[in-house]
């Protein structure tokens, strides 16, 4: 199945070039495109420097519209059946695409492929966070690969929080359909999407190997959503769609502690 990295570029990220280099230097060479709703000299210059096609979406920027545009463009312009919505601040290890293809050979009914990730700071130094340890625990049921196509197993990593790292995800369009992202949230868009896809045909396959570096920094969307309390609001809404009120309050108590961990990582 043909795979494409679709980089969703926004603004003027100082980490965009490192992201581009990481997907250009994969051990399994796959097409790379750049998609943006905020064209500027930096994005244009890097697309020219690395010989990448640049696709521009008209209209106001939004996660849903920008990510759907990236997926749709990859499908239409490169013939991709598998699309990684590539996050501009993050770094993809050289064997990410190879691991994806190896997994799909064994489990061709994979609807979403994802991996373990490493958290890094602005300078690329590794950060050990409590949140990632919890997420690994949430993902444990997915090690039962033979039954990871069952809705119950796919939902387990998602009902106590989102145990799946969004930047690590590749979507099998033949199973997810288009558009992939169908909610208007600005922070939990991936969590809501994965919950929806868990009820659809297809297998969730996780490789518990660090194949992506997820970068935390002061200008990241996570930081902005914590500061304006949107993260708390949206996460509470997701929990409320799954659990009764008292359990929602308990879960949010622990989630708010994780916000403080993020503060410490970006100080």
C-alpha cells in the first residue's frame, strides 16, 4: 500500500526543517508533501530547498480543515492509501515508514498504525514524563494483536484518557474513509477521531518502539490550550461522553496534575 508523509505546516516553526529532513531520510523512501493554510517565505523556501510539492489551502486555519486537507491532498496527488499527518515540530525516526510497512504486511486490516514516542524539549533533549508512562499502561491491551480489531480492545486505551500519540498515527484511508477528522475540537480532535474509528472495521496496531520525537515547547498548541483552559474544557467533554459525572471529576483531578507536569517540562 502506498504511503505518504503529509506535513501540515503552520506559521513559521523553527523546527520545520528538522521535521522535513527526518521524513526525507527514512530507510523506506516514501513521498513527502507540505500542506499549509498559512503560506510564507519560510515554508516556500524549505519546500524549494528540499524539492517538495507545496499545496496551499484557502480559508481560515483550523486543525480539522488543515489536517483533512493534508490527507485529501496526499490521496489525490500521490495516490496514497496510507497517510501520516506529519506534525511540523516533531521528528520521525529513520525506521518509522519501514515499521509501518512491516506491520501492514502482517495485519493488512490495520485502520490506524501508531508507535511509542519520545518526548523532547526545544533543544532536542529527552524528557521523561509521568504522562508517557501512563499512556504506555493504557496501550497494554493493544499488545493482544490477534484481537486488536475488536471495538472493546481498541477503546481501552482511550476511555481513561488518550493513550495514543497523535503525531505517530498513520491512517489507512480505505478503512477510515474521508474526511478522517469530523469534529471541530481544537485540542482533543485526535482523541475524538480515534474513539470514532474504534467503532469502525479495522485493527489498531501499536509498535512499542520510540519512532517519533514529540517536542514540547512554549509556543506549542498544547501550551496554548492549557493557558486558555480549552484543554480542560474539551477533555472534560470527552470524559463526560464516556463516564458518569463522579468518575469524570476523578479523572479530571489527575489530568489537571498532568498540566503541571507540562508546565515543568516547558519552563
